[in-house]
């Protein structure tokens, strides 16, 4: 039979040899399909019995080959599935004897996984993968693949710093040059001549030279970034890189180098160079060449070039709608969009007006198309990087038009753009009928105990006054070197969170183009309410902050707050004291918050002293600033003690998603109060550290309507529903659908955690992340949730200016009003504040009236002003920001 001949053909291959040669003989010439076909015919992808280490290794190698192919065709969705399908085997393989082939496929698998995470903008995860690949390869002496892996290790943190606007090319240049010198010495030792790459027959030598080419290319990129003075060196090293690539026939890296050189060349030379790429096998390289050639045509005022950009954009949008990518092809669409807009703006008025409607339509379609695959938070980070800049630019343009216009249309359009580009991930989660539901993972106890250490609370000094006691201080690392263990576990849980949406995509929330009108109607119907919506804008990246002020059905705008000043203020607020604590801001810092962020909008508020509700909606770094303690010079107290104040995450969530209704809610004496308490063992009597005393003296029906998990105060031993703070306890809380939810314990947030944000400590050494909350809690009837841990409100801002951290996670679970602190709060003060809210809810339940969390928090803060007039004590006594 003919099929038998094919099977005999496939069986004739040495699968291990094919995998060893994959990089040099199949990836270099972009002939992946030949190797993958044989691997599939040979059954190399099928799950292997772990009794056969070689079979498992071959399976890992086959998956690596497919991951690399997916990377080249920008099918990152499939690549992620391949990674997850083989991850457990790779982790198992790490514990087996590392022969050369086992070590090779393990190292290459981690390197391939890192490339996919890199493409998706998840640089922290990518770097861990690359470093794992390097450890395995170095330990096994795999000299031929080390240059490529080392190139990735050095490029990733540099790209991460570039994205953050804090690149240091000199450091990267020095590291890459040292690496190139080492690689050159290794090449000499193995008789490999980089200048005669085409004559190298051994596949290991060719793989080695490909890595050397990558090092040279990345060096050229860093030199280009360091300024015009290094452009000659950049071109020189790029020419060295492309010479190796041409000799090897490495089509992908030829495209990289030609593109790099063209961007450093004059337009005529660049046109020749980009034309060269039109016939390359690497499809995305041809698309980039078409984009750049159209840009050059349009740059010279050629209308045909403008049309070519529009046509290419149509093509890319069509590919995105068809699910062609979930990663950086978003950037190709966005860059093409920017070139198109630049070209249109340069046209004569009459011609430009004919393009304006098409520009608006294509912009809308780009935004819609990239949000079709909302299954992956990493994807949406790429969205924030690639698409948000166009929104920022458009907002800036509308603000310019607003200054010259007499009507409200430009301002309303600008506000619509702000809302369309904000809180997308949260809104998508809220729009989804049911998020996946998982049980709580348990970190290995040994690892957790090593990674976490609850600080011993010091005795309150004898004779010290109330208000100067022990803080719910941040969890500290037992040893700095163990931080990697903690970060790895945070990363694992984030990966688990994201992987849930590979098969259960989120429902994309629609944008309301009339959101400005709806907010006007809201303030007409709530006449003593003022809503302030901060926003960022700029030509390509946010460099200014503005605010829309809605009151009495009117909308006013203030602009011009420098983003750099806001970032500098955040750095001051997040500077720890000598004990390593992020404490409440000083009076001077509270005044600085006022001058920078509240005063500009206060001027636009009609009779602020008459306000019954001030709603502040932050953006970007403002999420990290405790706006509620902004203190006007000459005023008796911070703003939260002057007017009832709350915050929200977006106008769309506040008005259209009904979060404004959380201010006043019906309560009942049958409401359940659930709490996770991580009190220090020595503090369970309520004397030291995290006491959990906010649960005492609340007038709650303790026996029937309380659910406790963790180390609760001893006075609550009689509560019937008590659980460990593990998966069982969390499930019990979720099943009860409690109307009130409290976490009392320690938290941690450190900027080194980056995208992973804060976490909350659980007893017995485990911890709770924002991802655990989003996937393991359901709070559909909740009216108030309080995270009574230091810094629990931090980590909320994302690269896209959106909401993140525990606030986003809790809102996604259906939580009601959410209270969270932004500093290491004093146990006394958080106890008093939370207890006051719980007591007020019970008083309202007994009276048969509504519970108004904003009014009651304000009333408590007014009481504090009367009792603690000393400014520094007063600020410490206003620990919570409430989000609706």
C-alpha cells in the first residue's frame, strides 16, 4: 500500500538526529514543515511513557520544533498550547540524568517558550525561561547553542527597559561585546571561522554561528539606540551579522538585518533594501517591506503610497479578524496605522478631508480586531503597548480641536476615546457570564516557608499613645536569594490564570460611544455629585495628565499636568522608611498631592463645600496615589474628611456597569460576613501585630452569619463555620456568597514583581494572588470587601493605564464596594475604620434603611478629625480608599 511506503519513509529517520539538526537545517531556511511532517508521522508528539526517558525527550524536542515554527508564522495561540501540552514533561525531565540530547531539548524548549512570551510582551516570564535554558545548556556544555540562548538572555531585560522608557544601552553594549569576544574564542577553539560560515558543514558549528549572528544583531540594535554617534558602529556590526546570515541562508535574520540597516540609511538606499525583502520566504518580512516602501512613497507626497498603506492596513486587520495572531502582529497593524495617519495629515486639505472618514473607520476596526482575542492578559498588554498610543494621540488631537471649537463635540469625542481605551480587561471580565472556577493551588510548603516570613510585631512601647502602634507591615523576604522562589510561584499562578482563557475566551465588552452623555445624565440626576475622570494624553506616549469634571449635567476639562511630576510623586510615596515600611504620606506630601492633582480640578467644581459625593477616577500612576488624603493648605483636614469621597476604575464601569449603585445598598440582619484572617500567632489575643479585631464588637450575628478562615481572634472560637485558610476555606467562602468580605493580614508589593503585583499572606506560609482571587472567589451578592493589608491597593496600574491588581480581580468576582490601603497601615487604625463600616451596616439593617458606604466612611473620618487633630496622626487614621 502507498501508505505503507510513507510509513517506511518516516520510520527511516533518526528522530533524535532530526531534532538536533532542526535549528540549522530546517529553521534557518524556513523549511519547518518537512521536519514537522516527519515528526508527526513518527508519532513524536504523542505522550510518552516516563519509563522511557528518551521517548519523553523526543516528545519535548518535537514540541520545541513546533513552537519555533509557530513563532515564525506568528501563531502564538498554538505555540502557547504546545508549551502547556509539554510543560509537565519538561519539568519532569529536569530531574532526570542530563545526557546531551536530554539537556539539548530541555534547554531548547525553555528557549522556545521564552521566545513566545517575549513576543507577547511578557518579558519577566521570558527572561526566566531564557535563564533556565542557559543554566541547562551551560551545565551540559552545549557550546553550540549557548550564543543564541545568551543573546536572548541579554536582549530581554534591555527590551523590557526600552518598553519602560528606561533603557541603558551602554550596559547592554558592554555585555554583548564581552559575549561576542567569548563566542569568538570558542569558535577558534572548535576550528570555526565566522568569516567562512558557508563552508562550515557540521550542524553544530552552523547553529553556533547563527547564535553569534544574533549577538551581533542585538549589539547593532543597542548601538543604534545609544544615539547617532554609534550609528556607524551599528551598521558595521549589522553587516558582520548579515554576512553570517547570508552564508548560512538564514532568511529570518537576513530580514532582521536588512530592516535594521534600512532604518539607518537614506531614503533611496532604504527603498532598495526594502525592495530586496519583498521576495523573502519570511512572510512577515515581506509585509514590513511593503509597509516601509508605502511609507517612503507617501512621504514624498505620492497619493499612491497613501493608498498602499490603507490597503495594507485592510489586509492586516483582516488577518487579525481571522485570528491570525494574538501577539505582536498587533504592532504591525498599529505601526501601519501610524504611518497612514502621518501620510494623510501631510496631504493637501482637499485630499486629506477625503481620507478622514477612512482613517476613523480603520482606527475603529484596528481597536475592534485586536480585542477579538481577549483570552490572554499578555495579549492585552501588547494591545496596551501597540494600540493605546494611537488613542493617546487622538485624544491630544481632540483636545486641540476643543480649544478652537465652540461646541461640546470635541470634548465628548475625547472623553469617548479615554473610555474606549480604558479598563478593557476588567470590563471584558465583567461582561463574561462565568469565569473559570478553580480550586486554590498550594505552593510546596517548604518553598513557601522559605520564600515568606511574617515579621514579628514588636511590643507597643510602654506609655505610647494610640495611633503610634504596630503596622500591618509588609511581608519580608527571609533571604534575598529566596525571592526567586516567590517570583517563580507568582509567575506559575499568573500562567495558570492566563491559560484558563486559551479554551474559555472572555466576552469582549462593547464600548458605549455616548458615555459622556450618560455621565452628564447621571450628574443631573445626582445633583450634589461630581465625577472627576483623569486621563493621559500625548503625541505617542503619555506625557500629560488631564481631567474631565462632570457636575450638574455639564462637562469641563482641565489639562497640562506633567506625567513626569506624577511619576516623581509616586516615587516619593513609595520610598520606604528606615524599617523598610511604606508609611502614610507626610503632611507635605499630602499637600503636594493636592497641588498637583486635586487643585487643578477643584477650580472647576461648583461649590465644592456642598458636595455630597466626589468620585475620582484615576489613570496610570495616579492609581498608586492616595488621593483621599490630599490636603489643601489652610484646610482643617484632608479631602476625604471634607467631602464624601470614593474612587472608581472607569466611567463605563461606574455608570454603565452599575457600580454607582454600590454607594447605597440594601442590607439585612441575615447578611453573611466572611473573613480570611492571617493574625500573628502571638497577636491572636489582640495585643500585637495583625489582630483581626475589626471582626469584634460589630453587632454581627456571629454564630449564624460569620464564616472564618485562618488565624482569627480567640474571642470568635464559638463561630460555627471555621476553616483553614486554604482551598477548603476559600471554597466555603465562595459557596456562601457573603455580602461582606474582609481580609485581615499581611501583604506584599514590590516593584521587582512587575506584572505580578501584590499578594496576600495566608497562614501556614502560603499566599493569595490576584489571580487566585479572580479564578477562585465568587462574590455575586457582595456589598463591601475590604483588603485590610498593607499595600493591598498597590500594583493596580498597568502599562496601558488601566486597573490591575486585587481591585481588578475583586471586581471581576462581583465584589461590591472595595476598600484597600496604599501604605503599611497601623493595625489600630484599620481595625477602627473597618469596624465602623461593619457597625454602620448592622445599624442600617436593624433600622431597615440602606447602607451608604461612602457616607459612613466619611462620617467615621469626620469623627477621627475631631479626636485626632494632630496632622501626622490624622493622616495615619484615614487608611482606606473605597472603590465603587
